[in-house]
């Protein structure tokens, strides 16, 4: 009876079969369509973000940072970045900045004036490949010195800061830590630099690597040639 009824209404069964296939195909297309719309929306949202908005910046600070402490901090940070961003991170650039020093002429004394100059040391990975040397030379490696004699650290300084504060190649400073009374560091300007492209992603949108525009006191941002 079933066979006879089926044969007698084969056109109806054929239409039902075609309808079932089309329904299944449409249901599958809905999933693909929704995934496509989601991906397109996500791509549009990421592409329309302001420059550097999707870059990740990881910061840490410490009042004391000896060689061993820095190595531990750097290793821990690298492990965390690898764990949480390895799937989409394409490049990492490390940047470091010291606390404030008060610069004076060699043998000079620090002024009590609140408007006295400030200075700080900083480094950035692969710096030499992203700057051009305007004048001078690359900083020489820090030579070992006796514990009783403060070493002289050769540094680079940005062209804009050098021009604004009349700093020249070969000029030397005593750098006095603001946080304690100890013998000052000695710094010598080995060269004057400027960025190849200030808008390059390498700089993360920062401009204070080469010049700090402060109204209250002059600031000398010095960079190592790392």
C-alpha cells in the first residue's frame, strides 16, 4: 500500500524532497552568512581604529633596577607576552627610561631652583636602524672603571633637544640622581640624531624620545645607541 501510494504521488514526494534539500542548504547558508558578516564587521572595526589603538603597550616600573632585577623583569614580561599575544603579535620593541637626574657642568653643584634642568637616560631596541646621525658618532661601549671612579657614559641626544638647549657634540655633564646624595654620573654627548620617519610604527606615536617640551624646566632626554 505504501509503495502504491508513493508511486501514485511521486510528483508530490519529489517536490517534498527538493524542498527538504533546499531548506537544509538555506539553513547551512545562514551559518556561513552570519560568520561572514561577523568577520567583515570585525575587520572593519579594526581597520577604522585610530593609529596605534590596536597596538599593545605593556609597562612596568621600579624604584630599584639592578642588572639582575632587570633581567628577571624582562624575562617575566616576555613570557607573559608570549603566552597571551603569540597568536597575533607580529613584533615587539622594548623601551626603557630611567628616573630623573639633575645635570650640571662637570664639577658643578645642583641648583635649588625648581626650574633647574632635568635629564634622563633611555634605550630602545634596534634604535640605530631607525635614526640618522646628524653629527658626531655612535656612543662607545661603557668601559669598566674602579668602584671609586664614576664612569663616563657616551650618549646620543635628539636634534630638536640639542638645538633648543644649545647642546653640542663632545659636551659633558655631571648627572646627579634626584633620589639620593651620591657621586654623580658622567655623561658625554657622542652624537646628535633624528628619526628616519617620526610617524613610523616603531615609535608608537611617541615624540618625547628626542624632545620633551616642558614650560617649567629644560629636559635633556639622552638615548643609548643600543
